[in-house]
C-alpha cells in the first residue's frame, strides 16, 4: 500500500512511526513532515493547506489511503476533495468536521441530543458576551468557537479575566476568524480525561482512555497549551465511568451524527470532565489528540492500517482491536516562554542517547534540520515517551530520557503522571 500522511507535528511523527510498522505499507509519504517523520517515510515539500498539490500527488503516486493528521485540512474540506476524485481518506468530511471546527455547532448538537455537557451561550457580539459574563459571574469558561490550535479556551477565575478573554478573542482578534463567535460555558469541577474513538459512520469503538496536561506549569498552573504531556490508560476512567460514557455520551453521539446526516469516518476525540461518578463532554475533536497520540499509539497492538481501512469501508464492527497491557507516558519538552513568546533555532542534542534506553521513543514536533543540525522550530519541540508495566516505571523512564536531551531554555512540567500514582 502507498500511504500519504498529512501533517508535521508530534502527532504525525507518532502516526508515521506506527504506520511504518505495518507489513502492508510499501511507501509512506508525509506532507510536510518533520525530521522525526523522515526516519519512517519520505517527507514532501508541500504545505498541508495546498489541497490541489496534495491531490495531484495522491493521484500521480496512486495513493491507497490518505491519513489526515491535523484538524485544519479536515475543516477546509480535504476529504471531500479527495473523495470526489475517487481517493480513500481517513478522516471526516467538512460537514462532519464541524464537531471541532465550530464549538457553537457541537454545543448545539449536544444540547439537541441531550448529551451531558456544560450549560452555555454563544455570541457574535462582544458587548452581549460581556453582559452575559456580568450576569453569570465567575469562574466561567470562554472559548473561541473556531479552530485555535488548542489555545482558544480560557478558564477565567474572575469576571475581569473572563471579560479580558472576550476582548482578546473578539476585539483583538488573537485567533483570527476562529474568534468571530465565542462560546461561554459554565465552569465544570472535576478531573479531565480523553477518550479517542474510531468511527466508521455506523460503529464507534473507543480506545483506551488517556489524560493530557494542558496548563503550562506544574500543578496545573499557567496558561493553556496544546498539551505538556500525557499518559494512558487513565485510572480516572474507571469501569463505571467507561460504562456511563458508552451509554450517556457515545451512544447518543452516534445517534446525533446519523440523525443529522453526518457520515463521520475517522477519529472522534471526546474531551471529558469527570466528577463524583458523573461524566460530561467538554469538547469534541475530529482527529488524534497531541500529545495523546504519542501515548495511545505505542499501546495499540492491532495493525493501524487494518483499522483505518475498516473505518473507510464501514467494516469496523468486523475487526477486533487489541491493546498492550502496559502503561505509556510522554513528557513534552517545550521552548522557553511557550505558549506565549519563545525563540526558535536552538540546537537540540541527545535524542539518540535518550532513545538508546529500552522502551523510550522521542517523537519530534517543532523541529527542523538546517546545515546538518537539528534545531527547535516551534513551541512544543519533543515528546519523550516511555512504555512500561507501572506508572512509576514510565515516569522514571520518561524523565531519565528528558535528562539526556538538551536545548537552550527548554521547559517541561515535572509532574506528568503524578495523578496516576494516587488512583
């Protein structure tokens, strides 16, 4: 099989690593990829937003399956374009991708089909949003309705913070068009977890649960990031919680998609809040999470190509998906100052040394190769991932891996996985 993978981040490095393990893959192309993905396939010098160039390449090289990593190409309708030309794509079409590309759309859907979520209101006028905050008080959550790379959610502890968030999103246009509409939600107490699921339009199969660490600093302090680390399986998702998720969230989500005519084929990301045995949806995404992919994919035993093909053909119910009975944890090494202001171009040392240890994989995200040197080229630079039989083991392994890697001013959280030890 010839596979085209679209994207250039840590998630795509993890996907390339996993796809390359399949005996069915003959050629793996990644557009545009990064120095990490180049170890597993051929990087292409295409911008992921250049759909026409990608289409022409896929037709010319007789690509069997195109795998879309990030959300932006899905929201822009790349699946619709490829399918129109008879190509098979793993990912939802533009209509179904609204689950992520419009928070207002997904909240309305949850409300209509009685899927447990936070009470909310959406606004296209800043003044009305500010009035609503004054009326409701704080803590309260302010979200840019569109795509904002995981950074468009502000959990405001005071009315002043909430109003400043509205100003930043709607008036300062920090997230561009993504902030033309805001969603303001009630603040939910509890512990967050993620359940990713494969969906072929008829069947939804959940993966093992994971837990991301979004705030920049230890103890959950600081601004939200794209994610500073993750682990799986997440102990907070007990058998009881998983049962409630299947009955109260997964089943009505499937009904909602089918009733609304959304032929969803790909990954549904359920961002959840768990409190006192109850589970609610914080958000839907329509692709693998990042860094959740970096801990979920190493635990997957079943051939990922087989799963993706079953999703595309609508035969997911015919496939048994198996998982390793292990733990996985990743620590993100970020540029100093991320997610606000940071410098690029710092030389990275020690990846090979870190990977020489057993069960350590270093997935590259914001990196570039220049004059033979590996340099930082983004906010989240590396995800140092460990596999093992206990959470203490994977915590120790991952942080030992981090100790072997260096670039100037790197920043990590030192508490990834600590919650798992007390469950």
